């Protein structure tokens, strides 16, 4: 019996050894969670944030740059704040906030750094920096925020902010992490891919107290950050600022384009906000304030508001009629004034006179000729066929669909198609007389200031346009996106433009022309006024123009809400903008005063 | 000259080989545990534990020489005196000792510290062997059993007073010796049952456990023979068990200090509070587990070096081995220990003298308890109890004590042919 005991004892030793070997086999070989847990212990991922590309205007002025801000980071395991009250005072926060935040980060991950306080400005951080040494576990991380040295172009530039949860979930590139900044609207969103660059990650080994003990595996896993590409905008900042100043207190949109390239010289939405307002720690608060503003400063009227173009539409009708051959330039048409109310007196009109005097009756007749070509016995069918043909022209002018500007959320407006009228009146239940208000740009036709500016540029070019765009150079390529180098033809012979452009010249420069306020001494401005009927209140003031007449350098459309006749607010502003751009100084001070006085309804 | 040649011929070279293998492996791992790439400090540098351990190893060689030179009968003859001196030191340290990590178990002499409780192990082993080898000794005699129990119990009681419960627990290993010498296994079975109940009490709520015990008892009564005597025995058994459950609950919650409670809780569920009381176990398992099959390579570990594992060169030295040498390394060392313990049992068994056999079993048992607890706690099978891995962990007192423990046995063993059975 006692002999067995000695074997039993040895057996026990062996069993214990075996149990330990098996347990070790389990934790060292079978269980693969310990390896990552060990790395999680010692690895401190330090994000090397990329430098977001900056944006210049067409003259090399800075539109958007980066401002360093500091995120105060904390590693909860090592955080030591002996005097909470002092800490809070130095940082300017409440004690409750401190406790709440510490609990949050502790719960999130006790070893890995979390942001304790976001976006301390360089001034705020400088104040705190001296005390940082008293607080182990806290360290600053430099980030960059968008900074602006001007208060312009906010709607077009858009803003950058922390990536949202939904956006993060949709992201398939895996390049974004919670807390990263991302372009949320405007150019910042459209060119996010180009601007953002590439974040890097440095892996550091730390001991249990968070002291860095060198790079991990000699930095083999590290990646360095690559800066984003710089962009050059087509905008002329000085012109932009001048335009915004003119539009102060008015609601509306303004777009100026360089006709031969499609480059947007100025894109104004009024009222707007200062771009710096949506950059930094107060983003949420400020954003909420803008959202609640009844004047909708976040709404980019230049590309998003659509309205009937009114009489500014007449040159377009004339060009279609000429191309279709339903009129000739010199053809005199008698207008009795019976078809529609008119400012123009009864009498004989040709294209030139009809545009100059803005004859409604002339364009009723002309549009009837465009629509009803006797392609069918049935007048309803004939109207439909005519409207289809007419639609094609309008599409070629870039109406009815978004043009494709490099700013998100552009609206396409509306051109009345047969489908639209079928929907309203029923198939074969409408003809010219049903839809004739669109003859003069009223009714179902809707266009944006951007489309009108582009249409104006297309006339200036005598038959073509380049899609308007706001970024002309991406990074080192020096080129815009490819689609902006493609010429779009209107399908209207160059010859047909002469009488139309001459008439637009007369609108501004002939005695008694409605666009006289846009005239500039020494430069021939061609334009067309329009008054967009508004059932909800005062009409909208509309004007399109380009200048000089030969070899035009600028095409513009101005739209001022509830400002009545196009001859007043819109024409004045357009003229001043052209003068500013072409001559760099304003001689027509009285027009400037007139605009700044702001009384357009009288 | 003749005697020395005898020693060389008769000594157990296998144990010596394992002894040296373990202290050298230990020394290398101590260096790995404290190694800091940036410090550029070598393994021999005295500012590191590895450099100091080399001094302990060197002095251990002197101790070995002394033990080998002293007459083998000295240990038998002076067993009680040695025991008495150690008991005196254990008491003295309570008054003049230095407090380290909550325990007053160190004498500070110059820059070095000595821990008498480490030497209490071999002194107790000697005294126990001496007493049990007396004429007419019988474990079944109450007097003999009582005195035996006292010899074993006095040092750990003093050590507990010093505040070093871990070292005191090691004396539990002497149960193995008593078992070998004829202790009724029922005592051990009852002891183990009590431990099992203890653990169950910690895992399950008291009420659940009591209901379970009553239900179990009821089932046994229902399905067994319904004799009064049997039923009464079972009922009495149930009441005793419930009493134990209650007392364990009381013991854990009212008698144990919070840090001791936490160590037991950490064993049962380290994930419940990985940063609080579960920290040591969690980090220890991460270090060992991350070593994988082959390890990260010598000096390539990160968890012990960067202080995630506490006490990395002493109590948790096994983590460094596990992390850097992987499963191959840990299994090899476990093999060495098991091999050493079995070899010691074999040596004990081949003694003609009861004194030598009891002493031999004591050596094997003490090493076994250290091995069981130390390795067990690093892999989460035992509560964290601060006792070193024999010959492997950093520490002068510990290395000296194990050297003395083992080499006294080897010395006696070398002379086993010279003794006549009493």
C-alpha cells in the first residue's frame, strides 16, 4: 500500500506537469487572441494626419488654407490630474464636463489615446501648454482646420467637418476613421479625393506607463502621410468680394463666367455667411444657427434656385427661330399687341427691334411658328412635335438638366417637355395656345443663375460653351477635370448671332434701352433684362450680359429676388461687375450708390 | 582525498545537471525580463537583476562547497538546533525586520536583504525528518501526529504574522511527505473536499449552493435504502456542508483582507475587472499567450520588458520564458521540473534511513508546491500568490534556500551506503 503511494506521488507530479503543458498549449497555440492583445498593449498608433490641399483663386490669392489646432489627447490609463479644479480652470471647462469626459474615454479604451478636448485654437493651447507637464497622460495632437483670410465664397467652397456616422459606414476605401475631417459640401466635398491626401500611421511601442520605447519592428509597418493636392479656383477673389458687397442685403444669385473657357469668375449666393464660421470648435452651434436662419444662407442660390427667366429668354427664342428658319433677321412682323400684354407698342418688328424693345407679342408669334410647323394635320400632335424639337435646342443650351459644375447639388431647373404638359393637361389636350407663356420665358420654364450665365456665355461665344467650373487646376497637373475641356456646341450657326447680339448691344447702349444701367463708358456691354413673374410677391429682377461685344471676356447673369424690373437691380449689378472685372475700377459711382441704396421698387 | 573521490563518484549528477540548467536558464530569463534596448546595459551589469543574480549564483557555489565538505551526519545531529535558530530568526525579524511590499520578512544587512522564511523551509524539513525518524514513531499515535503538526505549523504561523501568506502556504507541501509516511488519505480527501467547497462557494451564490446541496441530499435519500441511520448520516453531512459554506462565506468576506479577496476573485473571473484585481492574471496570460508556439525570440519580448507584467523577474519570470521561447520553451522547463521532482522522489526512496527519505520527500514536495503555485498563477489556474519559481526566479534568499535544500539531500544521498538502518 505504501509502495503505491510513492508511485501515486510521482504520478501527481506528472499529471500536474501535463495539465500545465496542455493549458499552455491552449493559451499559446490554440487561442489566438493573446497576440493581438499583446500588440494592443504595447502599440500606440499615432496618426500622421495628412495636410489637406489648399485652394488659390485665379490670381494666386489664398482662398483656403490650413490653420493648426490642437486636440488635447488623453491616455486614460496614465492620466493623472491631481488638482481637478485647477486643471479645469486652466482649460476653461466645468468640473462636471471633466468627469463626464474622463468616464467616456475610460470606457472607450483605457490604453489607447482618445481626444479629450477637440480643436483648441493655437492661442488657447499656448495658454495651457505650460501646465501640460503637470498632467501625465495628456498630450497635444496637431490637426489642421480650414482657415480663411477673407469672408467670401462660402457657399461655393463649402466646409470641412468631422465625418458623420453614416458617411463612415458608406466609406468603402477604409481611409477614414472616426473623428477624421472630411469635405461636407461645396468644393471641399467635390474635390475631397484630391484634397485629402493620405493619412499615415506610425506605430510606437510604449511601456505600461505610456513611455515610448521606440518604433515597432523598426517602422516596417509605418506609413507616412501624403499631402493633398492644391487646387486653383477660377474665381477672381477681388471680383467675388465686390459682388458680395453689392449683393449685401439682397437675396439672389450671381454667376460670372469667362466665356472662352467656362471658368467661373464669380459665384455669389446672397445672403451668405463667412466661411470661417463653419470651421472650428463652434461648428455644430454655428451650423445650427445657419440652418434655422429664415433667409437660408446655406442654400447656394447661384446653382440651386430656379425661376422663370422672363425676357432674358428672348434672345434664345430668337436664335432657335433663326436656326429653324421660321424667321429671317430682317423679316418684319406686325404685332398688334392683341396676343399678350406688352410694354412694346404695336407695330412692325424684326429680331433686332423685338429684342431691344422686348416685344412679347413678337415672340408669341415666333414661338408659334417654332412649335407649329405643320408636321401633322392634328394641331395637338403638331404642337407636340414642335415642342420636342424646341426641347432639343434648350438641352443643347444646357437648360433643363444640371450643367455639371464641380459643386455638388446643382439644380437642373425645368424645360417644359411634352411629357410635362401631358401630365398637366393630358395627352393631345394641349397646343401652342395652351403653353404660349413659355414664349417669353414665363410659366413652366425654370432656370438657375448658373444656367443663365452659361447661356449668356454661349451667346458671347457665338455658338458654343465649356461647362462652367470653379476649379481650373488640380495639383501639379495644372488642368481641370477632363469634362471641362470639352466644347459643347449649341447647333446654331454663327451667322444667326449677329442680329441677336446687335440687339443685346442696343438693349444696353441704344437710347431708351432697358439695360442702360449696365452700360460702361468705352466698353460695349451686351445684355438683356428680364422680369421673372413671381406669384408670391414682387417679381424677381433678372439680367444677363456679356462684354466686350467683340471677343467677350465676361458673361454674367444676375438674379435678385423680389427686386422688380430686371432693368434696375440686376442690370445695375451686372454692369458694375463687368466694369470691375474689365477695368478694375468703378467710374459709375452713381450706379453703385443706386445699388447700395437698395430701393428698386418704385 | 579518498572521500572527495567518493563524493564525485556517488553524487547524483542528474540532479546537479538539472540544477545548473535551471539556474542558467533562469539567469538568462531574468536578463530578458529587465532588458531595455535603449539602456545598453549588459547581462553582467550589477545595476540589473541579472548581474545581481550572478552574485547569488556565485555565492550558491560557495554554499554547495561548504555543504559538500561538512560531514553528512551534521544535518541529522543539528536538525533541531538549525530549526531552533530559524524559529528565533523568524521571531526576531518581526521586531528588527524591514518591511518590503507589506511583509516584514526581511533582514537588511548592508545593501542586501535576507529572508529567513526561505530558510525555514529546509530547517523545517530537517526537523521533521529528524522527528519522524525517531524510534517508535507512528503517525497514528496522537502525540506523534500532534508534535509533527506543530513542527510543520509553527514556521508558517510566524510567516503569516510577518504578512507573507504566500510563503506560508508552501508548508502545505509537507502533507505530501506525511502521506508518503502513512497519513490516512481520508484526512487529505476531507481537506481537498473542503478546498473544492471553498471554490464552489466563491463561484456560486450561497443560497444556490445550499439549495443544490439539499436537493442532492434529498435525491440520495429518496433513491437509496431508507434506513434511519443512513438518512441521519446524510442529513448530518448536509448540515456540515452547509456549515462549511457559511463559514467560507464569512471567512472570505469578513476575515480576508480586500487584496486577498481580490486575488481569489481574480482567479475565478479575471475578466470581470481586467484593470483592477484581474490585471496580473490578464497581463500574465497575454504575455505567455502572445509567445505562441515558438516564442518571439530571446530579448524580443515586449510584455514583460515594458512592465505590463508585474514582478517580471521574480514571481512572474515564467511569463518572460513563455513570451520569448513559446510553448516549446515553457514545456521544456516544465519537463525539467517534473523530471527533477521525480528524480528527487527516487533519491528519497533509495535511502536506507528514514531521516533521509523524509527529508528527500520534503525537498521534492516544497519544489512541487512552488512549481504548482507559481506556474499555475501565471496561466490563471491558481490565485496570484507571491512565491518564486525555484532556481529560476530572481532572488538571493530563494536561490540560496533551494540550493541548501537540494544539496543537503545530495550530500546525504552520496553517503547513503555508509549508514546502517536503525
